C-alpha cells in the first residue's frame, strides 16, 4: 500500500513539473518577459534563470522517474519552497504581481496559487516521510 501511495505522489509531482516546464519552454519569450517584470530579479540574472529553472525542473523529473526518487522528492520540496517564497515576496513587496509558472497557474489568483504550492509542499514532505519511515516489526 505504501508503495502505491508513493507512486501516486511521485506521479503528481512529475505531472506538475512536466506541465510547468513544458509551458515555460513552449512560451520561452513570455517566460523571459515575466522574469523581466520582476523587481526581485536583476537584469543580468534573467538569461541564467531563463534556462536554469526549466533544466532544474527536468532534472527533478528525471530523479522522480528513476530509482533515486527520494532525491526527486527533496528537489521537489526545495523547488516548491523556493517558488512559494518567491511568490509571497513578489506579491507582497513588489509592484509587479504574478508568477512565471505558465499555463493555468498564470490564471490563478494569488491565494489559489499559494494553496496549490502548499499542497505540493505537503505532497513532497509526506513523500519524504513515507520513504524514510522505518518499517514496523509486525
């Protein structure tokens, strides 16, 4: 049962990162424009982030698909925490309100986006805890 739950959680994270990465890469010029609007990102950082973010998401997907999926869970947690903190800071301390996730995420309200991010943070945490949980001696 534990393995089935972990599989469902892995697939959820794979779907999330596949979807957002696909939208970033398909609309690379829109992703660039969104990064340029951010007051938190310096102009010299944009070209690096434009490619680094999709690459790190793809690496996370590969870890989640591979036998080393615990690394993928940790990377998912780190990415989701980073994206959530960025979104909170951007929306509370900047003139520009929004995100660069792509697809339906751009259409969500700030509150909806935070809730979705928190949901995936919980998925990552639960996955890590389930994976590292010692089997009981029954």
